[in-house]
C-alpha cells in the first residue's frame, strides 16, 4: 500500500515507518521536524516537509501522493506543557488533524490509523481499562486526542471513512535504528538511560505513597515494535473505532528502576520526590479487543526485553539523534 505517515520523524512514527517499509509498503513521511528528527526518517521513505497547521501544504502533499491510507502520529504529547499552553495542543492536535482528514476526504483517501492515548480515559473508573471505560481526560493533551477521535467518528459516520484509533499505554523500547529522543525528556525509561550513561546524577521517583503494592505508580509499558505491528494490522484490516494497546501487565516505577539496574549494571541512584500532578496511580490496558479483532499479539512485553532494547539504542546513540 501507499501510506502517508504524518509525524514519521518522531519516536513511534519512525519505527512504524521502518516496519511498513520492511513489510513492502511505500511510505511518504510528512513532518515539520519541530520535535522530530531528520535522522529518524528511514532512508527508504520519501520525505515531504510540512506542518499540519498549514492547510495548503497538507492539501498539496495529499493530492500529489494520493496514498491508500494515512497514519497520523504528528501531535504534541507532553501533559505538563498542555496544562500551561492548552491552545497549542488544540491548534496542533485538533485543528491540524482536521486539516489532515479534510485533505484526505478531498483526495479520496479512505483510511486513517490515528495515534490516540490512554490519557483520553483520565482517572479511569476501572482497571484494566477496556475501550468502553468512560473517557474523561484530566489534561488538555488527553482532551485534544479525544476531540480528534470524535472528529474521526464523524468522518466514519458521514463519509464511510475507515477510522481506527489506537490508544497507546506507555510506549517504550527501541529498534536497532530508531529510539526515543525528546527534548526536554520527561519519560521514565529514557531518563533512567541518561542516568546510566552518566548524563544525569539520578532519577526522582514521583510519589511512593500510592495505594499500589510498593507505593509507586503502575504503568503498562508497551514496546514500540508491538505498537508498530498493531498499526500494520489495522492498516490491512477493515475496522474502525478504538483499540487499546498494552500488555495488560502493570510495572511499578520502582520495578522499572530495579530492572534498569540489572540491565545496565549502573546503580541508578533514585530519590523519592512528591507526586507529579495528574498522575493516576494505575494505568493498565484491557487489550483483548486488539488481540481478538486485530489478531494482535505483543511479543516484547517483558520489562527486561523493553529496557534492554532501550539501553542498546541509548548506548549506540548517547546524544540521541544529535542536536
Ligand atoms: N516518573 C517518575 N520519575 C520521572 C519520570 C516519570 O517517577 O522522572 C513516573 C511517573 O510519575 C509515572 C511513571 O513514571 O508514574 C511513568 O511516567 P512517564 O512520564 O514515563 O509516562 P506517563 O505514564 O506519564 O505517560
């Protein structure tokens, strides 16, 4: 298939592009390189620089390439930033998304796989979180993703567009070529990798007084290769609607630190720190729907495998993609 990957220079978009190409699809990456990296774009892909907020540019690239399907990863994704600047989240993630889907409609492109998030659930009323749990985001980031899911629902309803939203839990890990490089970095695993590389003194654990087995938050860490695989399955199938992507196992922050100590051989000094505002104690996916319908089977769910792959990449790329 011909696939336009919006945000293909970012973390999850770069790996999905790599796997689409391995699976013999033709890919055009559309990215503004504001937060993504030129070096993260697989050399086998074509590249069109552009910003989703620039409607004329989006329309032009869509009309020129005429893909069979679009994968959409191009969004801002930092919760604390969204609490300070909600407008940039709604403008990029919602208005930019509307430009993309309108351009698809005009160019007669009938299929989109959208990167959504478990942040659309907010503080879930039950765990494991299944797709029918009420969506009540607790920050503008989650709200912007939910708003775009709703836009897509209407394109499905009104125009029969095939619209899939994949709600990721905690994306992590790397392939040999591509890994996680954000600036600023806020995610626990890359922060720990920076400690192991001697670039930070230690890691702060945000809260150890939660009602969880060891007092620290539980998260469902899902390897990006498994996430990318789900995109390819969604592309090939004939589905619309939401799918949660996680392993169904929660690991605590302390377990993540401990596993990283084992893998890296570094002591990873950890200090207890106050809770981070807005952190739900436990986010674990009920992902049976993806397993049953997409026939998705995560293969790299084990925390050691995830951290080993992240460590391999960070050791090879101690400065990420470079500045
Ligand atoms: N966390 C932490 N210290 C850090 C970064 C994150 O203790 O420096 C915790 C965070 O509070 C959460 C978990 O690690 O419980 C995962 O956080 P991350 O930011 O990686 O992903 P999120 O779950 O927020 O999407």
